[in-house]
């Protein structure tokens, strides 16, 4: 069911397991601001955003949501949404301003306070250790192209688990390594803005090695739940032609399998030399062995599907994807395709064993309508979330080991190369004043969480009796 005009009191999706984890997600550079406060160093995103022409609206994350100063207010918002978990990332540059070497205690203290406040509020922290903001000092040493990068990352992770590991149990090593390698090292659309296929592959290899090295550190530190978060996007051939069918298969290997086959199966997809041509480099057997140690949970970031065509004259790779013409899209131009989430969840179960899964990101940017009586009536976001939760519930019924769901994002924030123009938040942010306002989707999500574990019989005409009682 699609509800293009879903209001805040629209039906929620019931019947989730009672221990299902409900959360919201953010990342450091997108919300924190104050990049050099309390001794922090610069990251590749500070440098990239300050280079004219890189960000669509000419902005940067210098202020963002000012979360570095307003974090307590944001924890209160999480509480009022009723989430049980919050996924955020730690900025490597606050902890190790030069990327390696001396620890900046004042930077660690920020995350100490945040974790303490979350726990005091009854919210479980899920920490992402790398969400794209590599210390600039390390980029000057080659960044992810340098084979030492895996060790740099492991050293930083050792500091984090040493300082926060008595309270944080859930860790994601990397967020969306494919985006780092492709958009950061091939397309130049994201930091560090490189455009080189050989470098793309080197970065991918070093990211896989970094995941393995960080996993070993976290395992040695005790009883932790460790995984990584990957963006997964169904790749459907545009036509029945063998060229398009092959293009879709190669795109699937490149986007969806490039990181997961090494991590779960200890090998590269057979297609990878075809995808990369001369630029192909494989990991050694020992590196694959280190990277493929078991993880406890896999984070799935799902937004869209791609319809793929053969593109022999493309700038780099022999395929090109985009939305199916005529289908609804979000403000990102991404096709709204909830069935693709179910497809991805099934594919993960069938390909990599029934590893525990969490949807670590799902959500949509829309051009939100103006507030009505104090609330942004973002009906399209409610419909988007509803429809993706419906297929998630269905996948659980079909045997997928799905344990949780995090909306992207808690707040409207700095959407990378698009600046502040694309709003994903359950909570709207006025970037002039920093004021926050829960949107209708945030109110809807609150009702969704309050009643999700209930069987259908506990609902009254689709509206949850328990949620209504709470609102009184
Ligand atoms: O904002 C990003 C996030 O940082 C990573 N996943 C996709 C989101 C929307 O583009």
C-alpha cells in the first residue's frame, strides 16, 4: 500500500517482534559543526567543502546542526520520539587530531558525555567508527590509498573501545565503504575528490583490510557486537538484451558484492576483474582471511534501486544506473522502490547465511511543505517509511533475520555535496537559528515505535490505542 498523502495519524505497521530495535541515525560531520573545537583536527570533508564548486549550495559542515553544542537537546528529541537506540558516528579528528599519535582527551570527552546521557535516557548507543571524515593529516599521507591506513584505523578504534567500550556494546566499523571508494575516489563527487580507477580499487582493498583490523581490535577488547553498514541497491537490467543483463550483473557485483563477498565468503566476486579491467587488484589470501572473520550484525542502508544499462562509452565502468522513468522519486532523484528492500534482505539471507541484520539507514529527502499549526506535514516521508517498514515486516515473516530499523535521519542535516538543500530529518532544523521542530513523520514514527510490537488486534482502525493513550 502506498499512501502518498499519509497524515501524521496514518496507520502504523504492527506485528514486529517485541525486542525489535527502533532507532534513528546521524553522522558526525553532517550534524556536529564546530570542526576544530577543543583541539580537533581537520578532516577531508572540511577541506573538500571549503573548495569552491564542490558543494551545490556553497556551504560546509562548519555549523551544520550545531549538535556539538546542542547535543543535550538532541538526546531529548530522541527521547520524545521514543527510540530505543541511536546510531551516530565518532569523528576520528576529535579523538586523534592528526589521525595518529596523541589522543585529544577533550574530543573524547564529547562522546563520553553523549554516551552517558543516552544511557541515562534509556537509549542504546550504536557507534559507527568511520562515516567518511578521514583526518586531513592522513589524507596528506595518501589516505585510503596508503596500505598503512588499515593500521591507522585500527589504532583509532583501539582508542575508542578503550574509552567508550565499558558503555558501548554495538559498533559498526565502516559506513558505506562503496561510497568512499566510488564517489570519493572514482567520481570525485565526495571527499577526497579523487578520480582514478586504480585508486578506487586500492581504497576498496584498504577499507576491507581496515574493517578486518578493526574487528580484531574490538574482539580483543571483550564482548562486543560488531558489524559494518553497507549501502545496498538492487541492480535491475533496463531491457532483456544480453548487454543490459550483463551490465546489471556487473553493477550488482561492483555495488553490492564488492565488500560483502570478501567479508562473508573470504573471496572476491568472479566478475571483479571484468569490472575493473587493468585496475583490478585482489587482496592476498591472508588479507581475505583477516577480513572474513565472523561479524555479529550487518547494517543495511537502503534507499533506492537502479535500472541499469550497458554503457560502453561511460567514463569509467561499462554500466550506468538510474531510476525507471515515470516512477516516483525522492528529492535526491532516487526511485521510491520499497520492494527492493525486501529483495535485498532475501538476497542477503540466501547469499551470506542468516546473519543478524539491521536496517541502519532508510529514509527520504523531500521538499517539505511549510508548517501547518506548528508541524511540518511531511506526508510523503510518512508514506515512504510506512511502505519500507511494511516490506521489512513481511521479510521477517519470511524468515529474514532482521533485528532493527534506524531512520535516516534524526535531523535535517548537511547532505554532503548537496549541502543543506536535501532534508532527510524526522526533525526539521532551521539552519539560520538552529531551532528544531519535530515533523509529522517524527510524530508518526513515535506512534509506530509505541505500538509496533503489538499484534493487529491491539489496533483500532489502524491507529494504536496505546499511542493515543500516551498522547493524552
Ligand atoms: O546522508 C547520507 C548518509 O551519510 C549515508 N547514507 C546515505 C545518506 C543519504 O544520502
